[in-house]
C-alpha cells in the first residue's frame, strides 16, 4: 500500500513539474512575441513621425522591397538554422526582424488614422488571445485543420500575386476576408504545435530556442491578422 501511495505521489510531483515547466516555456514564447510586437510598433511610430527617415526610405529605389527580402531571409534562416545557433543569436535575429518589420510597416501610419490602427490592434489582440487560449487548452488534434489552412495560405499568396497585375478590388476583398479566417485559425493551430514542441526539447537550451521560434510564428500570425483586419477596419487619412 505504501508503495502505491509513494508511486502515486511521485507521479503527481512529476506531472506538476512538467506543467510548471510547460507554463514557463509558453510564458517565454508570449513574452518574446509581445516584446517583438512592441519593438515593431515603436519603430513604426518613430519612423512615421520622422520626415528624414521617411524621405530616406521613399527616395531610395527599391528600399521597401529590399527590406522585405531581408525579412524573408531572416525568417527562413531562423527556421532552418535555429538548431545550429545559440539562444542569444536566435533572440538577436528575432528582434532584428521585429525592427525591420517596423520599418516596412511605418507607411501604414501615414495611410490610416491613428484611431483606426489602435481599434484594429485591439480587435486583433482580442481575436488572437481567444484563439491562443483555445489552441492551448483544447484536446482536439488540429493537425488536419492546420494542413488545410496552410494550403489556403498558399492560395491567397498566389491570388495576391495575380492581383498585383489585375488590380481587382473584388479579388482584394475576397483575399482579405479569407486571410482573416486563415490567420485566425492558424493562431490556434500554431499555439498547439508550439505547445507540442516543448515535449521534444531535451535540454533547457533547446527549449529556449524553440520558444524563440514559437514567438516568431505567433508574431507572424498576429501581424498578418492585423494587416488583413486593417483593410476592413482601417479609416484612410484624407
């Protein structure tokens, strides 16, 4: 009897330890994601209110395109090479990406009113929080759902490229509506996937690096959801 009690106690302690470590891991994910968003917002606001920086960005040919390509490279490099780098290097690249994204998003502050941007941010935050909570607590396997959403993501990327040439307002509306649905769903799917990654980490260093990769994933979900919602909720400046 005592052995059974002891085994039950040890199992309970192990479960509590795992739960505590998992919560800390997820806290790190959301902390880095939130700090990344804060860096992006501050850089965007600062650049949008600096005539010198705006002039430099718009006067330099292909400056925005160059920044976007650098951002794509950083995301790809982090995703592929994160196991080879230290947690400090991974964090540095993530925050560099957040800063660069702040530069590329700065023109939005000139296109949309500050009130509509703040309103869209609040709506995005509410939707994002709801879906992350669902993704974290649900016992339902979202893998097949996520695969469907990823296929849809490739679809809207192709449609967006096509729309660069046809300039269809109707197609743009459809792309935006589907984009909101896809990134709302991806937020739940990615949260569950990030939670699962914790159990694959065999050391604290690996866990820290996975937390950065998770932060980047959720950061991208949030930014894209915000941008698609802004097309519906944003009021353009006169």
